[in-house]
C-alpha cells in the first residue's frame, strides 16, 4: 500500500514528503502549468528531495513519446516513471519502453478493458480516474475493484494506481477495493489526519495533562520535600516506624510490612 502526491507544487510536496508517509509523486501537464515552472525544473527539485518515483507525462505520437521517455529516463535515472495515455500510440510507447526496463504509468484509464490492454503492453502502473468516473455517473471504485480482481486471477503484476481522488472517503474505498497506490492532492493527504473525535480526545488529554503536571501542583508538592531530615533506625523489624522531622511538624510514618532486602541499606 503506497501513497503518492498528485501535484507539481514543490513546497506542498516537500511538506508532505517530510512526514515520511509519501512514496512517490504524479504530475501532468495541467498541474505543471498551474505551478508556473518548467517541467524538468520541477522533476529535478523532486529528485533532489529524494523522491524515488516521479511520474513524468509525455505527449505526441508513439515515436515522440518513446524518444521523450528515453531522454527523461537518461536524464533523471531510476526515479523517472514515464506517463503515457491509454491510446494506441500511448500503449505502443508503453510496450517499447517497458521492454527497455523503463517504468511506465498508463493514465486516463476509465474501464477494465483499457486496464487489460495496458497490462498487456507491460505497464508498471495503470491509473483509473476515480473522480472523473464519478462525475459521469459511474462508480470509480468499482472499476478499481474489477481491475484488481482480473489482475489477481491472471497473475498480472501491474499495480493499480487510483487517481483523480478528491476526498478522504475515496482514498479509503480505493484501498478497500484493492488499489495498490492512491495518488492524492496535498490537501486530501492533510485531511487524512483529521477526525472530530481525535480533536475532541486530544483536547481532553491536553487539559488533563496540564492539570496533572501543572507547575502549581508539582512545584508546591516538590517544594515541601526541601529541608526534610530523616532519622533512620539502626535496626529494622517488620512493621517498623520511624520519625520524620520538618521545620513545621514532626510525625511518624508506618511502613507496614516493609522488606528491608529490596533497595534499602540502613
């Protein structure tokens, strides 16, 4: 089970990656455009962070995508996953690149049939668009489930990377239906931490902690121990009593059935 961040916002990705919970990043031309950066500057920043799996989308005909995929792999090394669309040209590029041991993510998957073709082409990942399917009155998580089931039945090692996920509930449902990876926006990742009962419980714990360890109580109690003098007896019997003298008062403390052999040297 892996979580990828779906973004080209370098700072948002950095914040998420530093949690230690993020396994990779997916980008696309739209996300790159929103970032206002050159794609390869974004890829380099992500690689420098130590991110080991970055989906880099290529466009054009099969020949163009193949050449661009090879170039990106040569430039960025093992962190490069080449992202191609589920079209005849995209799958031809996938078939060629995968034979050269270049990792490929086939995107824009909207049906199980497309996922079957992508797996046949040697895709490392297929990316069904859960949210976009839901927008068109289809169950995105059901498509995820059917792809996962078919892959299991036929021993296919292509991983299902659920994409176009817009809320925390869909993350849970995608994983519950067998997705190997969910790629999510930074804001959805952040919301995965949230629950109203967690917030309420944390408030209670914080208040109880402050009460238990308040400086007034602890300081006051500990200060009373200052200046105490102990008159330890020279002989100890079961059920002994000895005197504690303080500047304020004198009293006796009954230790009951004390075992003098445990941690005590009179």
